[in-house]
């Protein structure tokens, strides 16, 4: 009888091998120019219909010995087998260069407790008495490899890494071992093609995946596992693909479920030993996130194989970003409650006119969706596919985080669900996603060299789709569109209709047109284009406006966006554009180079032509400086408020410690990575008032203690030299001999750079109001004009620090070592509770508790612990 069973198993294995061979050779015949079984798969097109590697297992990526996998064919202990990852993979704010692969349906980074009856994680554990390991679990419950089954029952694993050499582009029919690494590591040309295909797989459902470049991937496949208890023939096959980038800062997971034959690990699917879970666990009670948040999955985990976060691609697939926290990607099957939106980019320009990609609910192409923005108007959305919506943001003149909601315009059909996310709006001065126009400093020189270059990523733009509203995000034709580079001027001008001054954004001209490239190479490589700033392709101002109105715009910004369909090269009578399509916006730049581009007489490249442009700019800047001097002099004197209530610290050390009143300047400080200011060259560090300067009102009929404060739109800027002393504007004409010895101190701002609530009117727009009223007058008077810089500093004298009152600083450290606010030093470590600080005009009195701490070896010492009451 044993001999008969053995013969049956051999015959079955032979038939299975013949079947696999026939399928493999059929695949091989379809690819004439590529050799090998794997090469037929790796050479697939970058886009097009979804073509699974295994037709009978459409959602699994390739696995097994023929693709270089190692295998686990025996039942292991709960903690699994440890393997080395050869680079750091980030997960839940940690970084791991190892993992433990378990037959119990997870990869882990710590051990379970030995006494655990079942596999419990997260809040179900009594941590720290009971271990709570960090793990990624596609299907966590006690399972085992079935050694007696006629089918293959194993756990396969391999590590795919980028190849060491880019010289060879041939795809080998066999996969050799990666040199210097263990046999489960693959780093050849096939690995490169596999990682590229995983990137495209992420793009199908993850907002922001287009900027992710996979450097390595761990592929683990659990094939035909069965419950740990019982004899029923129910099997599960599922797979985990964990990807990371070269720096180990971003990581994504792709979880594929082929079949799930049981819901729990015990007899007949009962839950005595725990229901199976699909979960990400950060470990040590840092948090847990389920793979799918729907009620159906909680009640019947095996239903994971029936649904998907990318339903337009395949069933049984779920995508997540897992580096700092676990973010669900793709679309959600959640039936109630709240769901976090995955938004890219989540830091955007407050001027709007750009797009963000959003993952939320599963989308219906026939339904209209909007992104509701807290306290602002909605953003219309286009459905790219069932998992990704692309929303066009309106202008949000605000600085800070806004709550957003993705909602369908279909009544109350989704009223029981809420898809919530957050977007951080910033001014264009510090926008990290702004249009790259080269060195910002060069745009403020006179003359500006005519050698500018713009850089952008083509996949920020999509062509409008007609007919089918769903889009293949990997299709190059989706991104082939004509773009225009526009010059937009900004000013705060009087509106006679509303009898107020208001912000004005006007499209002045189109400098050039460019064809957006959608090839696969441009998914990683940015597109670059040379532009000529002395030749305007099309003006949107008439002749009189170019001679007069143009000079009222002291500065502006560039915008790269699709050319509107009704404004082309043949639309010569189109003089005004009120709104441009969504696009990319640059940092604010001076527009003095545009003054000479309006006439052909200034467009020459000879030395005399360049000198003529320089002299013309100098003459117009002198006129505009005088005009600003008169305009600013007619406004209220704000220096008394900034100097009285926000006088600069005399030394940088004081400014650094005066938290709450001053902060590092976001553009002009070494602390921030984005240093783009040129108005304070020569200073080592600059600080600014942390909030709007508070004005003070005194009534002569009341005692001096009776005063009232009010919020203003003023701000203070303080700059310090290399010795840490405050720089003074009164020394500027003496010290600054030429441009090689810059001396540009800070100056008070009539318009606070962070803006003023409600961020809508004159002096209130973050960043832009400060450029119009404070920064650009500095360039007009000090950079482009001769002998006019003193006029600017008459209106913007630096703080003399005479009214500054430094904060009193006290410290407490170690075993009661104190420095009081009166600079007295003492040691006090008697156990008890004492008042730490008493202020007469506050109801908050912090206290300090000093207690004796005992160590394990019964040694003790006094240690102060802070506790507010």
C-alpha cells in the first residue's frame, strides 16, 4: 500500500511538471526576441491591459525555484526563520535590515511570548508583561505546511535588488546568485525589470507612487498552507511584496490573495485559537492598522480574496505605504465610519491652480466627485481610475493645515462614511513643489542673463480625456499635451467697485510653449527646456498697458500650465486671460527683465544692447522707488509699533532662546533648508517675529497701567552678523562699499510675511503682500537704482534693540541642580512637591515633584520630575 501511494505521488508530480513545462514553453514561443521563461515576463510593455504572470493566479507575481526563490517546507516555531535584508527597510517609523519569515502568515521583527496560546498583537496584548512584536501579517493565525498533500505546500522567499552594472542590457534565461550575498538575493537585469514592474503596479492605485523608485523588494509567498488544527483539506495561498527606496525613507507593500480557505486556525474554522487577521503592527503598543477596514473582513477574513483596493486591475490585491505610519492606498471598501485619505502632494501652494492625487473611496467613473476644503470652496475631481482621483485646487489664500473631505455628488448615498485628509497650504515663497526656474538669485540681478532653464516632471500634467473617463496612468499618451510658460504679475491695487485695495493676479504674457513628454524615461527624469526671457511669444496687454500698466507690477511669478484651447498662437485678438488651467507655479521673481522685452530694440545680445537694458531698468527703478517712497509715506507710521512692542534682541543668542516672540526666518536662516532670500545678504542668520506685532493704545485720561492691545499686519525681521550681533541699517552706507562686501541688515515689515487673518485683503496675503510692500522696494531702491538705498532705509530702519526686554531664563537638571530666574545657582533635592514658578497675573502655577528613585540593586538617588498642576 505504501508503494502504491508513493507511485501515485510520483505520477502526480510528473504530470504537474509536464504541465508547467508546457505552459512555460507556450510563453516562450510568444516572445521571439527574448530568451528564457522569466524574460518573457520581464519584457512586458510598460502599460496596456493587465497581463498576469500566472493565468490561473492572476494577482500573484512570479515565485518559485525557477525565479530564484528559496523555500521553507517544514513547520517552524511561531517566530519563524530570520533572514538578512542587506539594506534598511522602513516600517512604522523603524528601520530593519532583517526579518523573520513565519509559516503563520507574517514577517516579523520581534518574538512572540513563548506562553502565548494564540498570536495576539496590538491592544489585545498585555504589554509590556506580554510581548507585542512589530510585524507585517498578510494572514496571521497558526498555520502549517502540509507535508502530506499532493499539491505544493511551501513558503517561498527571495530578495530582489538593483543590478550592480548598467552596462549589460541582456536578459539571461537563468538567474545567477548575487555576488557576495546569500542565494535568496537576486541582483541582475531581471531584478531591475521586476522592480520597474512593481513600480508600475503601485502607480495603478497609489497617489504619489510616481515619485517612488524601488531599490529592493522582499517577495514572500505562502502557498497552500492549511489550519494548524484539524484534518480538513482547506488551503490558502497569499503573497507579500515589500519595496523600499535607496535611502530607506519610503516603503510600500503589495499584498496579494489568491485563495483563502479558512477564517481561523482551528477545527472547522472555529475561533478557539483566534480568528485570522490581516494586520500591520508597529509593536510595543505603537499602533495597528488592518489591511482592509471593512466590516466584512472583520467578520470573515477570507473575504479578502474576493475584494481589492485596485478593483480595476485584479481582485485580492491591497496596497499600503508603511514607512513612518501605515497609510492605506488604493481605494477602500469601508462600509461606515471614517477613513484617512492618501493625498499627494499634501504640501501645496496657497495660490491653488494645481492638482493633487487622492486615494479614498472606490470611484465610479459615472459619478462626479469633489474635494471639500475646510472653510473654503470645493475642488472638482477627475477620476483617473477606480482608485485615484485627481483634484484641481482653487486659490486658498491662507497659510496652514486645512481638513479636506472627498465626497461624491450623489446625495446622501455615502452619508454613513467620511473620507478625511489634510493638506498644508504654504505661500509660493516656500512651496517645496514649486516650478524649478534655476537660481532664484539670478532673477533679481540687473541685467538678467538670457540663459534661463525650467525643469519639471511631465507626469504632473494630463491631457483632457474624451469618452471613457478612466485612464491608464502608465500610458504615455495621457501626458502628451502642449504647455505654456506664463508670466503673472501681482500687485495690491485699488478696486473702485468695492472701494478697497485688493490683491490682483494678472496674466501678462506667455514666454514660450513646450511639448510635454510622456515617455517612460520621464517618469524619473525631469524634462528641461531653455527659455529666452527677452522674447515674448504672446502678450496679453495692449500697447498702452505695456507702456504704463506694466510698471505697476513690481514682481510676479511664472506658471507652467496647459495652453487653453481657446487661446492659441492664432488667437491674436485674445488680450486677456482671466484664468489659466492648473499647473506649476514658481517662486516670486522681479519683473524688471520684462520691461525691456516689450520692445524689439532691447532684444539684442551685444554688449551695447545689454548696457542699454541695464540703463533703462535703472531709470525706471529710480522712478518706481520715488513713487513707492511717496506712497509709503502717506501710510500710517508703523515703526513706533514694531520698535516699541517687538524690538529686536541685541544678540543672536537672545533671539534663539526667546521662543514665542521670535523664530528663525523661513527663507533667510541657516536652520531651514530653503534659503532663497537675497535682501539680507551679508547676515549669518535672520529671525522674525513669531506672530503679528501687537499694537498698543494708551488713553491719557486713564492711569498708565490701562492700555489696550490690538493685532496689526506688521512684522519684525532681525539679522545678525558672524559674531552674533544685531546688524543696523544706519551702518549700511558706510560698510557696504561694493557688491563683493554685502551688508544687508533686516528691516521691519509693513506686511507680515506669514500674512494676517483673513488673508484676503491689502497687507494680508502671506508672502506676496510682503514682497509687494517691503521686499521689492528694497530691490528697486538698493539694487536697481543708484544713490536711493538710503530712501528705503528711511522708511524701513532696523530695530535698535533699545526697547528689547530679554526673557528671564531658569534651568533645572540632574539631581536638583537649579539656576533661578534671578541667576542664582543652588542644589535642592529634598523629596516633596514644591511650587516651581509663581506669576501674579496668571492662574497657572507649575509645580515640581522631587522623589527618590530606587534601582534594581537597591541604590538610590534624588531625581527631579516635572509635573504641572
